[in-house]
C-alpha cells in the first residue's frame, strides 16, 4: 500500500518538476531539451547540503525502466551507499561532470557504493549516445515523463544536474544542486560510507 500524499506535498512536487522542465538559464548545449527545440535548464550553483541522520528522508520506493530496457527498484541496492545523479544529454554541465561521476564510481564500487543515473526529459537515443560517449558504466533510469524525479519529492533535485548521496538505509544524506566534481563528491561518499 503506498503512502498517501498530502495536497501540499503533491503541489510542492509538481512545482519542483515544473521548475525543472521550464528552466531559467540558457545554454548552448545541443540535443533535445525539456522544451521542444529549446535547451534551457535550471542552473544549480553546486552547493552541498548535508543531512544529519535524524533529519534524513527515505526514498526507497523509487523505481522505473532503465535505459537498457530492464526494470529497476532502488530497494535492490539496500545496504549500499547509493549516488543518484539527475542528468540529461542536452545539459552542458552534465557533460562536464560525467567523467568525475564515473571516476568516483570506479574508485568506490568495490567498497559497497552503487550509482544510479536518472535521465530526465530526454530522448532514449540521445541518452544512450551520451552514455557511450562518456563511457558511463552504471545504470540509469529513463525518466522522460518526470515520474521518477517526482518520487524524490522529500528532497527534490531542483536542478539538472543534481546529485543525491543516500546512506545504507536509503535515506538522503547529502544533496548537490548543480554540477559536481570529483573533489566535491568523493569526500561526501567517503563520509556516508563511514556512517556519518
């Protein structure tokens, strides 16, 4: 049985999704953006928010179709530290951060860290081309309709790109709004792995 969503929470989630789709900053990125023929996105400033264990919100009920066509549920990664990155092929900062994300994944997967991408408002062909170009080896959910992103309403990503770090209980321990770098993300992952 799914939990009942209050009208206020539903409205807040819808507003966050509309903000992601409408955008406010232009970019010269090529490809399909959330607005047909337009490449706008909300540019985050890269600020990091960390949450104390008592203040963390669970996001375990997330699931959907992977870019490769298979089904996935976040509960499959329970017990691991999980990095969730919201991205799109039409987003220039997403291209800039892709190598750093892959490097953090490569260095931490043997330590019990999993990565999951959420490809937002994109075409499947463009998203798959992005993954091939940047040699992304972790899975991504295809979120053309924005439903997966709405499932993160408790701690919304608020920009493309955004990154969440989940603790072993599936709760959001940290959030980066905007593009991330190796030097920002790797220490956050290490902290959450250490249980802080």
